[in-house]
């Protein structure tokens, strides 16, 4: 489940911590796996736990605590809409609902063309700019009016058309 090259990347992260605290590299190891595979499977969690000498459940607790770790394959573009209370007070829930209608899917689902996975998220640290969305765990989109969401989806669709992925890499891509 973990290749030699992946293990070498793990080794570099573990080397940043004292010998008796290698489990401190768990988030970095999860990020490496997700970077390479697009998501973190239970089998990979177990392999990381074995590598770091910690319980598989402890690794799973990290995976499930953070939105950025995908527990299943996701589309080319993962859209996280913040629905925490401050954003709720500024139409965060409405933004999520608008995206559900626009994409024709429910929260947690992926469009049939494999382009978009829609998720809700906890606070993204940009409450003053609500409604806010995060694209592929990296790109923050602020003040997302319906018009701005329309433009964002159109831009991502255009990018996908310009740079198509082969079928094998369509699901699970996060960058
Ligand atoms: S509550 Fe949405 S960014 Fe903070």
C-alpha cells in the first residue's frame, strides 16, 4: 500500500521530529498519501499507523477531523462551502443550496462528469468574507454571491475543457 518512494517522503517528514515523537508526522504523511492517491483509504491509514507506530484509530481520528483529507475519491474540483454559524448569518447555507441546484447534486455528492464534488465545511477562517468556499483545499473564494459562484463554476469548467485529464486520473485528483 505504501511504495518505497512514498516511504522515503515519510522518512523526510519523520526526520523533522525527535526520534520518540515520530507520530507527530501523521498529518504530513496523510497529506503525502492524498497528494499521490487523491484520497486516504482505511488500508492506507493502517499502513501509516504501522509506519508511525500508532493505533490505526488514532490516524483515523486525524483523517476525519480535518476537511482537507478525503475519505473517498473526489472529483477534479472539490468545493467546500462553509456553513458554520458566522457564515450561516451571511447566507452560507444559501450558497451551499445554490450550488446544489446549480450542479444538480446534493452536498457530499459528485457530478456525473467527475468534475465537481460538493461538501460543506467548518470555519475556513475567513468569516468576514462570507459566504466563502474553498476549492481543492487551497484556493479561497470570498464573498460568493450567486453571480460569483456562476463565474467560478464556468471558469473551472473552462479550465477542465482546456486541460482534460485522462479517465484514470479524473477521480481522486486534488490539485
Ligand atoms: S464561519 Fe465560515 S469562514 Fe468562519
